[in-house]
């Protein structure tokens, strides 16, 4: 069933057409490509314009009132975990952590899940070694399978339709769970696959604005944030609130350029900037970016992603993160923003609903404990207990961790 107030006008073409796009699957020669694209073009919006406008107003209020934002969920969603049971479990964790942050700070907390569409992942290498074979890397369930064979790792455009159907099920559950709660939870994902996202852009006949109806809050990643790329061009064209990840190599000029593309009218609630620097580098790399954005007059929501810059690989080849490093980056982010008289609005975290053992700390004493329950499809996630410890440290700002 379509949500009420949906927009139905399909958009053919846009400023993203013909732009270079990094991290795209090579599937246009697949027999199912054109039919899959047509299916998405004729599909109902996953989220209506009114919900998107609601979140954007809430983000503007956040800047005016000092409220907070907590964005969390899986690194990569599984098509097999979009059932009502799985979604309810994930939403319980979102609420639990959001309520804890509100309780500790006394502030309103907007809650946004990395769910309802987080099915595609950028990768630093196009291939992986499995035994004696070199095969394509896993790119998320929208693109290929996590099963490590040459056949299952081939990109399949039919997976876009499967991802749409799974997202629709998650969005229905989220909408029922929200029941008018203005604080969410709302949905978000990286707007990575242009073939998918562009075919879910719709024009609101009442306002003539374009909306990306695949999610409430799409973001551009560190690898796809260049203004000349298709992903930024697409996000620049739509009226959603949008995010942008910033890695440790981002310069002040880079950030001002992407802000000009994504927030040309300098509107509160439009743009969320999400630094992911690493705890060793954030003190040097973040302050000039914050100053440049402030001097350019962009009223952005600053959100810390303390996960992605702190990934390490164990001696046995497992990716992990140490909770102490994650906490340290989050605290340094907050202190930098406070020192520059900008609002440190919250945290962007990869958190599992299950009690996984993918990061070291808070019950996972060392790397030997990672094997107990390591189930991520891509990057290591915190469990709810570890995320709670991070939130508690972030609100208290203990000198022992920050030093």
C-alpha cells in the first residue's frame, strides 16, 4: 500500500544524467537491466514528500534549539533481515539508544536509522582474494551476493527491484512504529547506485519540487562527494535533507565546494556534514573545515562518524574497531565543535541489533573474542552495549579517554 500523500510524477532525466559516477556496478549489458529500471520508474514512492519535509523542519529546529541527532544501524542491510521481526528488533535498539542520549542530556533527540535502503556499499578495492581465486568484492545486496564465488559476485540489476521491495517492507514497519512521533525514527542510506536512486526521484505536483523518495535522508559518501559526480548532482536537485561524509583527506576548499552544491541557499535543516577522520587525525583535519563552512555561511548539522576512520585488521584478517578509539574520536569531535562555537549535533554509528562481537571493548576483551558472534556483511558494528558506553562517554566527556 502506498503511504498517504505520495508524489506520483516520475522524473525523466535530470542534472545527474551524463555525469561521472564512482563505485557503480557494471551491469548495463545484463539482460534484465532495462526491465529492472522500468520497474523502478513505475514503482510507488517509498517515502512521501510530507514525511521528508517533516524531517527537514525537525533538522532546522535542531539547529535553533540545540537538540541532538542520533543516526545508527547496520553497515550493510541484509535482504534477508527486512522482516517485521527483524525490523522491530532494530527499531527497539534505535529507540533505546535515542532515549538514553535524551535522558543523559535532557535534550530532544531526533532518531534516524541506517535502514530501509542501506543495501549498497562502496569498496576500496574492486576484488577480493579467496583461496587461490580473485573474485569481485561484495558490494551490498543491491548489487551482488556475499557468497564468495565468481558467479554470485557478478552484479545483477534485478537486485535493485529486490532491494526496493525489501525497503518497502521496512518503511511500512517504520511508519507504523513512528505513529506521528516527530522525532522518528526516520530512514537513511548512502545514495550510491545512480541507476536505483535516479529512478525513484519524483516531482511533487503541489510544489513542483523534486524528492528522492527512496529514503528520508540520503547521503553522499567520502568516495562520491565530488560536486562534478552524479551522486552530488542528484542530491543537489532534490529537496530532501541530505548528508555528506568527510574523510581525513578533505580540504577546506573541497568542503566549501560541496556545501555550495548541496546547500546553495544556505537553508537550516538542508545539509548534514559527517566527518569520519580517525582519532589520530581529527584534531588536525577537522578545525579548518569547520571554520571554512562557518565562514561560508552554511548552517549545517555537524554529526560525528567515529567508526569509519578507526577500522583496523587483525592478524587473522578480520576487520575490527576498538571502542576506545571510537570514543576518543567522538569526544575530540565534540570538543572541536564546542571550541569553535558550533553545535556538535550528535553521532552517526554502525550498530547491530544483535549482541555481536565485531568491535573490541565493553565485553569483548581482546581480538580473540571477536569470533564469538561476528556476522556483519561488511564493516564491524558496535553492539547495543558498546554503543551505550560510547553515548555515555560522549555526554560525560571523561578526561581519561580524551587525553
